[in-house]
C-alpha cells in the first residue's frame, strides 16, 4: 500500500502537449502560456512529457526544462505528474530525481521501449525509478505503444512498493481498470487512459482520467467529471456520445498531436507544430476550423447540464 495520501490526484488530468518554436526548439513562453490557459479553464492536474507531450522526442535536458517550467508556472495551483520513462533505467532515474528536486507532485513511467523486456526487467526498471525520488509513482500501462502489457502478477509485486500510488491504464480491455482497482483498493489511484471510454472507465472503477484529447476540449471532460460526481450517469453518457465523435475527428488528421495543438492555437494559445515524425496540421485547414467550432458549440450547449 502506498505511503502517500493520494486523494488529491482524483482529477481530470490534461496530458500536456509540448509547444515548439518554428526552429523546432522548446518554446518556454508558450509552455507558460498554455499552463495558465488550462489553469484558467479549471484544470487542476497535468501530465507532462508523456506520449502526448512528445516526451520520447525530447532529449533529457529538454524534458527537465519542460518539467521545471511547468512546475514553476502552475505547480502551486496544480498537481504536476512528470513522466520520466526512457529507453534506459539510468536516464529515467535522473529525470525522477529531478522531478522531486523541482517540486513535482508525482512521477510516472512506461516500461523500457523498443526492446521487449521480461517482467523481471520491467520490475527492476520501475523499482529503480521509485528509489530515485520520494514521490508517488504511477505505473503507465500502454501496451499498444510499448509492446508490454502489465500482468496481474507483476502488478501485485509492484503493489508491495510503498511509493507505487496508482496506474494509468491505457490498455484496450476496459475490464483491466476493474481488475487493477480491485487489487489496488480504495486508496490506490486508477487513471482511465482511453479517452473514448472516459465515462465507462469511471463506471468500472477508475478514479480519474489522463488523456491526450483533453487539451482540445477540457471543458467537456470537466463537465463529464462533474456529472459523474453528481451521479448523473445518464447525462454523462450522453456527453460521452458527443465527445467520442470529436475524438475520432481529431484522430483523422495527419497526426493527433498536430490536431490538438491546432485546436488550442485556434482558441488563442499558440502551440506550434509537433516534432517529426509527427506531422503538422495547418490551423487554416477547413476541417480543423470546423472541428474547433463544433467543439466550442458543444461546450456552450452543455454548459448548463
């Protein structure tokens, strides 16, 4: 059981896109601006340098720079979870120690990527990361990208570590959320990963959610969360029926990273283009502009729900 009070992490958690300048460098001013943008919309928690944040396209120094900029800008107003997963354990530990030093609220990591490590390798990888920082640690299970699926055997071993506070469950079977929650217990945080099942995941026991499309429509995820807390499940499901087609449309562009950045830019917070190999999406693309207006209409139409 985790030694930390994890109750503060039960929030809609924006997976933060990393803004870049035209020359491809990290845009510090834009990071500060987008942090304030989400804070002002009511977001209380962000996940930094993960899949959405193009973390694996940043070098170690850039990841430290992004994390430190975010924590310094809004760390007093938000919980900042820093993804520290790297292909190797050593650099993951360096990032974890840095996250503690700058005052982040927690760390998180995928297994080592590219290689197909054994369960024992992943166990040691995650354990070393937890030893590098006295912070709550959230396992990140996303087998579609890593090729490694968290088994219940490994999960139960990780639960013996008092710094393991939860899991971000992005695996396809929704029942995984139920299994992890039952094993972890009420004081263990399970984050729903697939945005298309935000409501269903919560129904199965997820305490909160972390998602890559939250940034394009934070108000709609906050509203779903509000309806769930009010136990208005039917309305929450109705809103999910509105949100999910918007997600599909975001995924229809050359890259979802470019589309989400484009939507945020159209809402007045310039984000720049993603890094290759992620493709850019032009903000004057008629389909993107149409999607932006449809998102804003959905926000307005459901404001009083």
